[in-house]
């Protein structure tokens, strides 16, 4: 597994990230962003990317305030700790990590809960299609401890 990072202002791997995100959207109905929004948000954030045999298998785009805009792991590579590793990378640079998750996306909500994220609030009609979201936060005081435990496993 090879880790790469596109810092803010750099979009070297945006096309590959878009393609991975779109494969997941078509298969699971999540990650429904328009290309312009996705590309602009990607360019303004730090994106941590994981490659296997030069193919992108996972990425996370994180704003300067620790808000995770995108987290995507190829379904064939799930369960291998890639999502945890990406969140740990984000946590290394921030006092807390936050994100939104679709209220109906049980696998994502379970994943975040397992890592110690807590629901800060529910937001009705958050998504363009009218879908509701939870705003999730991994707290400041336990973030590094929890994630360093996951990374050591």
C-alpha cells in the first residue's frame, strides 16, 4: 500500500478520486456530488490517498479545520483498515475531525461509531435530494488516543 497526499491547491489525483467516488455512487447511491463541487472542494483541501499497484483504493479530503469532505474506500478493499488509516492521517493534523453522513447510510454510521465519532446533531434536508444527515464529531480529548490504538492494531 502506498500513501500519497495532494496538499491544498494541488489536484494531481482528482480525476482518479472522482472515478472511485462515482463507482461507489453508482453501486451504493451515496457520495452524490456534482463534478464542479467535488473538484473545487478537492482543490481546497488536503487529500490523503492510498494506492495499491498504482490504483487508487481509498481517499479522504480534509479541510484546514478538520472537517472531512469526502471519505471513500473501494468496496473491494473495505475491512482492511484503510478508512481508519485515512482518518488517523487527518487526526494527526487536527484537534478534532468532523463530517456529515447520510442518515440512511447505516454502514458509514456504524463505521464512524466504531471509531468513536458521536452525533453532534441531525440536519433535515441536508442533501440536494432532500436526504437527512448527521453531523459527526470525533472529540478533541480522545481523538489521538483512539486513533493511535486503531493504527497499532
